[in-house]
């Protein structure tokens, strides 16, 4: 039995990888992965930053 992660099965992931390889070529895939990783990292840091601002506002409200 294959393990599924949501709707993505290993077979589906393999097909998507092959299609990406055909479209972008083997030279562009590392660049795409790197830029995707940077985007995810920036998104996480931005959403964590907003949470921290909200925490600071709550703390200052309690002090006043």
C-alpha cells in the first residue's frame, strides 16, 4: 500500500517531476527549487513577524 500525503501520491509526484523536467530542463530545476525555497522562507518569516508584533501589542496593552 502506498502512503499518500493529502491528494499527492508518489506516482503523482513522479509525473509532476517528469513534466517539470521536460518543460524547464535539467539546468533550470535547481534554480527553480532554490527560488521556491527562498519564497517559502520569506513567507514564514513574514508571517512569524506579524505574530510577534501582535504579541507585543497585547503585552503593551496589559501594562497600560
